[in-house]
C-alpha cells in the first residue's frame, strides 16, 4: 500500500493515546488539521490492508493479575509445523516464531510467549505441551523489565 | 493524554491486580480492536449494555491502573518497511545487569529489553528486541550496543518464520 503523507501522519499519531472522547476521530482530525471523515476512511483503509493490526487496548497481562512468559523449545526440523500447531491451539499463546542463531549455534529454535490466569495454569500448560509433543519446554520468565513499548517511526527512511 | 484522563473521574476496578468483571467483559469485547466508526465507544456500549460514558470512563480507569498499557494502534511493522526483527541475547554479569539494561533500553531501535533466568545450556540473561528496515541496520545497532556496554558474548536470533502473532489476549 502506497502511504500518502496524510496516512503517515495518522499512523504516527495512532500509535499513542487514542482519544477517549465521544468523537475520537474528530478529535484526531482537529489535531492533525484534517477532516473527521478523512481520518476515519484512511484509518479503515490501513486496517483493511493490515497495516494497522488493531486499534484498541494493549493489555498488561501482569497488571491484570495474569502471568506470562517466554518459552523456548528444541524441535526437530521435520516436526516444526506439527509442534507449532499444538502450541498455537492455546489461546494464551500470542507470539510463536522459528528463530535461528546467526553468529552462534543455540540449543532452541521455537520461541513462543504464553499468558495464563496464574502460575499454576502456566505450569500445567507447559506440562501438557511437553506431554503432547514429547519435547522439553524451557520456561524463561521475565525477572526484570527495562523497556517495553513497540512504537515505530513511520517517517524514517524519508 | 493527560487532557483526556483528567476531564472525568474513572470508574471500574481501582486496585491493582483485581479485575472488575465488567472491565473484563469490556476488554474481551475490544481486545481485537474497537470499531472504526464515528462513535466507537457508543457502539461498544450498545453491544455490552453500557453507556458511552461508562465505556470511556472504564477504559480511562484501566489505563490509570496500568491494566491497559496503551490505548492505541498496533502497527504491522513489516508492512511499513520495517522488515527486520532481531532478538539479541546477551550474557551480562549479574552485578552489571541494572546498568547495562538501562543503556540497552535507551536505544530507540530497541523495543523490548528484559532480564530472564539462565540455565546450564542457556547463559544469556538479557534479552533485547531490535527492529529495523534491514538486518544490516539491526546489526549496526547491535554493534553500537556492544561498544557502549563492552559486552562480547551475545547471539543474534532472526525470526525465520512467524507461526503466530496476536496481541496479548485475556
């Protein structure tokens, strides 16, 4: 999708603090010097094209009282699709990637993040995955957060 | 944001770590995105039997108690040309983690920076996610991170395949 200057302006602005007012797109339009309908239509188009994954709450699992963790597994090449299907079937799984070490060999290749209502549930699911796959799951919970916040510079590269 | 947060008091769950049932119902309804219409909060309210005002107020409350980190758009970075996503893991002596973590986090290209436990087969305790237009661009950032911290033991992991990517759901 070819992004017009207006699209970039909107996309940039949409990445933080969506207005919590009765007419949020009108509020945005006023800020950006555009019309409400234009902001709405451009936002819809970017959502349809998949540029905007979603517009809404970015939930903090931990603050919701839930627990989340990063898991790593060593999966034989020929079983990757099968094991991924087993993992993805859990709704708590939000990311699942096949990763390879570039400068060094590492013991894991499948990396996924999973959240659960509590630690016991998380442990139970890990055990279930281990039983279903016959493979070991390495649990790597966060012990300290230094940064979290995916915001991209829309204007870079111009 | 302040402006939007201040105009009306928030309702919903006030304490941290206790989720109000209506808040949960609201979050479940909007976690995949709000409707892109003139009055999205009214449409959400109509679906849940809440007033537009209450929907707005509850979202404000969820932001105040930090149960919602941001209320905003999630951008598909690959579709805007940010094609490279490197996970770089570092072996950092425990007494240096605090300082190094802060330095790593200060790079704008670093979107996530976490400390995690180590194991006999896994000595890397600091995880960083770097986003860039190309792998080379990410690696330049990694070079700079190396220089600034003096760390030598690290692994760059590129995603070869994405099997799943959604927002955090409840």
